[in-house]
């Protein structure tokens, strides 16, 4: 579904990605793990059109989208759930979800999708009229996920969904993300909780200093001595 080849991009004079290549097959959950500053978030931002590529290619369903902007990527079925949740704090839960569906304003199935999101996240249903900025961190993360799903994406990009959450909520987040894959969407997950991400994924990539240095199944990377020593605390 997604093919990245020799992608180089960055900020100003700083190259954050130095020729990375990776593939995300349809229906898979693929994890991208690495340290802070390795280029994980930049990879997602490049895919969703927020950071321009300097060279290399990004193909989505065989279509070259290297120069596509965020709106086109959303129309093609790519939803980005950003680091830090980025909900609209002065809008209600319901209005935040509506923003996720703004390209589908005339879609008759919207009512079904609201019901599906509220069924998946009962806390959001209870707080549908509450301002998003007054929600807890875990509730805001649920809202960010629900907002992304309102676009009915084919590929969901998750950037550090467990960041700043209590351990019991982290476990719930990973269960939800696995369920999104099991329901038929394709997922690319960026996550500092390397063990949880590798344990959940179908395939994984390790990125260091803007380069992919290892790839394989989650189990293979969990068993890799370098990965264990550097990222898994063992």
C-alpha cells in the first residue's frame, strides 16, 4: 500500500531523514521505532504531506504522492494522529469528531460513524458536549483517534500514542490500535515504547539518525541483541 524509497527531507539545513526506504503492506500494522530525534515523526509528517521531500519517492497504492499536500493525502485515505494529540481545546468532543469528517459533509453514513466511535469510546459519548481541552490525557488521545477514524481512512499514522499516559491507559491504547488493524485498516505506528510496539506489530523498522538500520518481524527485533540493549533495557 505504501512504499517509500530513498526519502530525504528535513528542516532548514538539517536533514532529518537521510535516504530511508520502507514498505507498509495492506492490512498490516507496521512499527517504526527509535530514539528521540531519529526521524520517526518526520517520516509520518513526510507521508502526510506536512514536510516536503528533498529527494526520493513516496507511493501510495502505486500513485506517486511525493509532492502531495495534506488535503490530498486525506482525500486518498491517509489519516494522521499526531504526537501530543492536538485536539481543538475550545471545541466540544462532538465538534472535534466533526472536524475529522469535514471532507465527508454530505455523507449519509456519518451518523453510523458517530455511533461507532461513541460505542468504541464510551467516555467520549459521556462527554460529547464537553470542551476537549478539559478532558484527561487519555480521553484526549481517544478523541484524537476517534477524529482520525471519522475520515474512514485506509492508512492510519499514529505518532507516539502512549506519550504521557498512565500505564493502564497505555495498555488500552495499544488494544485499540490493534483493533483498528484487525478491522481492516493499515497502520503505521511510531512509538517510543519499543517493546509494546514490537510485540503488537506485523513488521518493524528501526531508525537511527535518519536511516533505517534494521527491519524484520516484531519478534525478530525483540530478539536482536542491539535492539534489546539500546531500546528494551536488556
